[in-house]
C-alpha cells in the first residue's frame, strides 16, 4: 500500500527549478533514504511531501495518513521558554504516560523537564523524534536528522530509527548525506539531484564496485556526491568515470 | 457650613474616583491583551512589525477625524491595511528589517502630515501620540475591553496552532494546518490592540506595552503559557503603577506606564534566574 505518491513533481523557487519531474512513492513499512549533494532538492522534496510548498504535479496521500515529521532545523527563539514536555504537546496534547513512552522510545527519557534551548544537538533531535512519534505515525519523515551529530552519534540514531520501524511497522523516509551510515538501515536509497538520478536496494548498490569505490569510507562518500553532481553528461554511463548508477536501478532518461 | 463642605467633598471625590477608575480600567484592559500578544511579537521577532502597524494608526486617526468616524474604526482599518502591506511586500528583494524600517517611519510621517490637514486633530496631536488615559470615557472603556477580550479569546482559541506555527511553519504544515493563517490571526490581533490602545498609551508607545512586559516575564517563565500570563500581570501592574506615579509626580500617564514596565524589566534582569 502506498502511503504517499508523487507524480511529475516539480518545484520552482524564484524562477529556479529546484525539483523537476520527480516520481516518488513510499510503501507502508519501508525505510527509504534520499541522498544527494547540497542544493539537490532533498529538503525541498520533503517539504513538498508534507504540503509546505506550492508545486506542480500531483501528490496523493493515503487518506488520513498519520505523519510524523522531524524537521531539519528548528530554531527556538531564546525568548520562547519551552520545556520538552510542553513541546511534545504541540500541536496536539498527549497524556503524560504517552509522552513518557515516546521520549523513552526516542532515547530521551530523562529530558522531559529540560528546556529545549539547553539541549545538546543529539538530545534535541530525540525530543523532535519523540514529538513525531506521539502521532503514532504511519510515515515518519526525517530531514537530515543527524546534522550536527558525530559519526557514532549518527550511527546510534539510525539504529534507533530502525528499531522504531521494526517495533511499530511505520514507514520511514529520511534525508541524509551520510550514505555510508544510512545504507545498512535502508530498504531503498534514492539519489536525487534536481531529479531522481537513481534508486535501488542498498545491498544491490553496496555490492557494486562503483559503490565501494565511491562510498566505502567517510570523506570519499562526500566527495563522490559532489562528483555525482558534476557528472550529469550521462552518455558515458558505462565508461571510465566511476558512478553510483547501477544499470537496473536508473529510472530517468539520461540525456 | 459643615453640610455644604461635606457635599462638596463627596461630589469632588466621586468624580475624581470615577475618571481615575476609568483610566485604571482602560490601562489594565489594554495590558491584559497586549501582554500575551506581545509574547508572540517577541517570540516571532515582530517588534518592528508592531511599530509599523502602530505608527500607521496615526494615519487612521487623521482619516477618522476627517470622516467623523470613531478613532478606533479608522485606526483599525489603517492598521490592518498596513499589516497586509507588510505581509505582501516582504520577500521582494529587501530584507524584512529594512522594509519594516521604511514602512514604520514613513507611515508615521504620512500620518503626521495627514493630521496637519485636520484642524481638530492638530490641536491635540499629543493625545494621539502619547495617549490620554485620563480622558477615557465609558464608551472608550467599552471599546477597549471589547477589543481586549476579543484578542484574548482569539489567542486562547488558536493557542496551540499559533505556538506550533511560531516554532516552525513546517511543523504546522506537517500537522495539516496552514501557518500563514495563524500569522493572519496574529496580524488581526495586533491591529485590534493598536486600535484600542491609542487612547491609553498613544501610537508611539504601543509597541512598548507589547514588548516590555513580555520581555520582563521571560526570565520567570518555564513555559509559554506562564510567560503569557505573567506578561499580562506585569502589564497590568505597570498600568496601575504608572497611573499612580503620574498622579503623584504629575507626569504624563502613558509614558509613566511604560517607564514602570521598563523598571520592572530591569528588576527582572536582576532577580530572574536565567534558565538557559
């Protein structure tokens, strides 16, 4: 069953096409990771899917889809006092027991009474995650949830996401630039750069030599994403340039 | 002899009590709405927006007097137009800060020029700039409390959504509601507060009654709700304290209320525990 499906999605921002003709769908229970270089439209895709952007094309949602959203960044003004407990009650109030459960599941059980502004990056993310869980989501959308976390922290966070999926059976859609960390937890990886470049099961991608060459270690992964960005003359797809594109996984027309 | 003097005194005292009582009620009414609304102004960094809306109201005053409308009506209309103008103009090349700076001061200047064409307003321009709380009539009180209760009701009704949209528009979208609508609610509330506060503190100091009580409440508040209630209380205390001070020291009432609020803010810096 498809939870969200987008057909021919295009988003323009100030006359500049950020996303062009993107087809996307996510099934119940699936973990999908969207990767791509900076400015490739990853966050734009997430924001279009939650309904925050005007866009062309169609977005169909399962009726009454319960959505849990963890934004990329949340700036809480220093003038706004906000305990974690209070934050979890936005926009819908939940029982104290439910909040405690959600915090525990997100790995932040001791945070309830803390001020949001005092939390570390990792704790903040856990509070955001707990809030998203309170909705009992069928689909959890996380936009670069590990930004600002170190690598072990990221790995632990993704492990937690996978556990949550396994326990609840909810679908997870996340954006990341840390492909090597995310890979193992994902059912499907979609690489976008203004359009869908390629997608596929991570084990298929991971076994490919190109993948090992590109995403084997930390910095190379980041480098590879950049290279990807600049190598969009796809006519030499089978040629010398190492490339993530796996023949069977490419879904768009290569110009 | 004794009788006459008694009558005289009692008549004097009654009338005196009455206008001071009306002034106090008017000040407290404005403060109760301005405190919680001011919290949103502070949280969303809309201070300049408040200024622009308030300053534009002087144009509304001129309009009202020229057309023989109640001051409240003209001020409300112009404040709404101004707020709408700001909302549509932002994000068109100029930064919001610059745009609001232009609009806030231009609208004040336009208003002052417009007022000069209306002889009756020219006479008591000071009353519209700095308020004239001691001249608050029973009808004014009706307008002030009507507007204040409307704003408080609006804030309570939309509270959860307003707060969510303030934290992050995307959180609002993901939860299935439009944060722009919440922005409109705040804009409407702001225009109402500006319109009813002119009589009490005048257009120049309305922003102060929005921001200072909220800022003073911050240090003592662990949650947004407590901050909103505290801001209302601090605003009310400032209104009463300022009125008292104005009476004792023979100073203008509106500015004295703002001075009181500012003093409370200073104490909050010293007394309040910084929580983060």
